[in-house]
C-alpha cells in the first residue's frame, strides 16, 4: 500500500457558498445607506425616541407629529460596533439554546399568519390562540426548527392583548427561544412578566431572556411611535430586539433591488441606532422579509425569486456588520401545499442558505404568509434539511478519499458490507417524509402522496408530542399576568 504523509498548506473549502457581492459592491451599499441616513433621514415618531436620537448626535427637525432624524455616519458605525456579533437565543430548556455566529445557519417557521389550514378538515379558517400553541408544539418536536417565531395571531382574544396571549400559550408548548412582535411598550412589559413567570422569576428571565421582541419599521424610512416605543423598552429591559423590514420593491421602495437594499438597510440600522443609544450593547437581530410588489396583482410576492435575492444580500450585509440575522426564505404564494409551494420554497430558501443566513424564516407559510399550514411545515423541514446538506458540500481529506478502502475492495467488489460503509452511512441523506421506495412498496403502504403523508405526520406530532413542562406553578402565574393585563385594558376602555 502506498504511504502518504500529511499534506501541508492545502486550501480547503468547507461547504458551498453564494457570492452575492464583491467587497466594493457591499461597501457601495453601506456608503449609500450612510448617505440616506445623513442626508434624507428617517421619519421618527415619539418624543422620547427623538430625544434619544438628539442626545446621541443626530440632527432632529421637529414638526407637530414627528421628527425628521438625520444620523451622522460616525454615529451609525459606532452603534453597529456596540451591538454584539455573537448572540445566544436562550430557550426555556438550555438544551435548545441557539447560538448565532457568522454563517451558522438555522431554520425558523413563518409567522404572523391570520389564517390556518386545519390539519384535520384541510379547510382554511381564522387562527386562534389554541392554533398558536399547537404549531409551537409541532415545532418543539422538530429538531430542525432552531427558534420559534409566533406562527399566527390569536383572533379569539382581545386584539390589544393578543401578543401577550400568544406568548403565554407558546411558552407552554415549546422550550425553544421565541421571536414575536410587541404592539407597544406596555404590551412588551406584560410579555416580560409572562416570560419571567415561565422561568420562575424576573431574575432568571434577566439572565436568560427566552423571547426576543421584534419590530417592523414602516417603509419607506419611517419609525412610527409603536415601533420606537418597543425599541426603547426592549433595549432597557434586555430582551433583545429583532428589526424586520417589509419593503416592497416597486411599491414602498424603488423598483430596483439595489435601491431596495439601501432603504431596507437604512430602516434596520435606524432602529439599531436607537436601541444602542438607549442601551449600549443591546442584542439586535438584523432581519428582513422584504420582497417585490407583483405589478399585476399589487400584492407582496413571497414566493418570487427576488425575495431569495434580497434575503441573500441582507445576509451578506449582516455578515459585513458582524450582526446575527434572520431573513425570509421558504414561503409561498400558493394557497395549498402543492407543487408551486414546493418550487417556491426551494427557490427562496436555497439562496439565503448558501449565503450563510443565521436563520431562514418561512417554513409553513402559504398565501403571501397570510395562512399557516402544518403539512407544509413538516415538508419544509425535510426539504430545508436537504438544502443544508447541499450547503455543507463535500469534505475532501485523506479519510474521506478512502483510498485504502478502494484498494481493499478492488475491481468488481462491493462496498455495502464493508465496515467503512457501516461507519459512514449516517452521513448519507435519508428520505423520511419524502418517499424513496420502489413503486410496489409505495402502493402497498397506501400510495399516499407527499401532502397526505405530511398531514398525517402533523396530526401525529400534535397528538403525541409532549413538551417539557413548565416549572411548578408557572402556568398559573402566567395566567394571572394575562388576566391582570386584560383587566387593565378593560378599565381603559370605560
């Protein structure tokens, strides 16, 4: 057998990667963003936010209802440096903590849907608080889901309190970190009380915040009062902050993707600056679900190829700033989990995965993200697992080249029964929900298509998965917080 010593100075590529921009191009986008923030500025509502911007070195031109905030480049770049580059998204169970580091990827479900497809009747209906908990329970059972995004709204509770209700039922059904929006500062304080109750006290929550508040700037270039209130409160309370832009190229941003990136980036960085000026070191997640406006229908097309491009570009900007990110990918404009949904999921999830996005958001989302479907969720999980296998690439070492095994088996031999195959077979992908059997075996098992198998798996997980229970007395304490907040809202109505 030929003896081979160790190679030296070998350049290796660890996984596949999408090159979205040259260094010069990404710098051009950054410089254009700084120019917009300094020369055009942001429309900002809320006296406190305006005072914080002004105190931090921004120029503020006030009117009766808002202020025009113009931020010098040095302030923006200082604030970017103050934001942590590595973030731990704490789960209720520490075993489910997710660490976001550059190019470390994970999967999260789509969120904010107002409808669900019932997994039993397969008909669409308004989503409820119970649905929010059910989807959290299925995601808790799926190891591939790194962090849970509030999947749907609760149409059966007081609208002003629905984020608090959602967090209550989510924390009962998953031990993973939770992302969800707060409608205003008081809303967020009630959510923090719920989170603290789930962990047994505020001290435990401060050490391990188990949810992150998310906000959405209003395109173009506006931070409205509810948004700024939540940014300031989240920074002060230490929950961390996700800033998610939802621009529509051709509608609420210019009809070129490069320009959309500039205004989208300015909106995210504007909120980040406010957070850092409020409390230096606030954890900020650089996020986007920006896409194009379909000019034929006027809707935001979440299955369009451009959303994958925008998400990939924003992932690269996040890496440039050394910030954790979650970006859109894996949603569909289809109304049911059909072939269109599958094609659009691959088309929009693969590019940001190759670009190294920390979290790819959209699994389970249909109908312009108005509808959540558990069958699509479980299909997406398996599909994106395969995408991640592609991203991992091919490892080339002396061990993986396995020349000794090739020589041992020789011409005309077989590898199936070799010890090397047994040792390495788990590295090869396997179809779980996706069927790889021969037709006769498939027919003998009922000849069910992928969608039906997906609904069956979703129903099985709903019926059989039991999340790790809350600490003793936590559910009751959480309920008391929710009821007290409802009572407070009721008093305000009178």
